[in-house]
C-alpha cells in the first residue's frame, strides 16, 4: 500500500495560518508569555518553519501588531467619514474580532522594548491622522475620540459591557461604549 502524497501548502496560506495562530497566542499571552513553539503547534508546523518565515518572536509580534492596526485602518476607511460612524465601526471590530483589542493592549504592555514602542507610536499617530483626514475633526475632537477608543478597548477586553458592572467606573465605561456621540 502506498502512502498518500502530501501536498505542501502555498507559502501565503501557511503564512496566514501562522499569523492567525500568532494573533491568538500574543493576544492571550503577550510578547513575553507567548512562545514560537505554541504558535507552531497551533498550526502543525515546526518551530524552525515559523522562524524561517518570520524571523524572531519579536519580528512575529511586530507583524501581528501591524496587522491589528491594519484592521483598524481598513475598518475606518470603510466607514462613513464621521466620528460617530468610525466609533461604531471600531466597536463592531472589537466585538467581532476580539484579538484586535487584546493585541493592542499587549503591544502597549510590551512598549518597554524600544522597537515595539516606536512601532506602536508610529501606528497610533498614523491612526490619528487617518481619523483627522476622514472626518475633518479638530485636534481636540480627535484626542477625545482616541482616548475614548482606548477606554473602549480596555472595557471590551475586560468584558465590561457584558458584565454590566454596578460600580460607578464600570457604568461610566459602559456609557462610553454605548454612546455613539462620544467617539469609538
């Protein structure tokens, strides 16, 4: 009996699989807690294959962070060009793709690594410029929008909207998350 012929997946397909696995691992464990071995195991490839495709764990983390920011940019570009619509689109993104918010928080936590800090800084500034370009909002409105988005990101990752916490702070965050007039 002959063994079935195994076909190799195209590099682009394998790369996408590894990115999805890395997205999940880094969202859950962060840069310091995630391991290439766990990412490789999720996909069924070897540790050397992941390194061959992405380089170091730090390089892979940066790629995952870039992808999260790309998803936000794409979401904003697809929305009606108002702060309310961008906020609604961001809320929907966080709810439909929960790793986006978790990866952002993990990136902020890993900002002790200078290369992570610089990458996040550049992407955050670019995101603010996108909001300004799309909406024509003034700098204070954009700052308020971004600040509200950060609070929304934290509240979504912590599942506060689902908990409907009674604490005043929790109620304030839930109010931000439920209000389309205050940004994201």
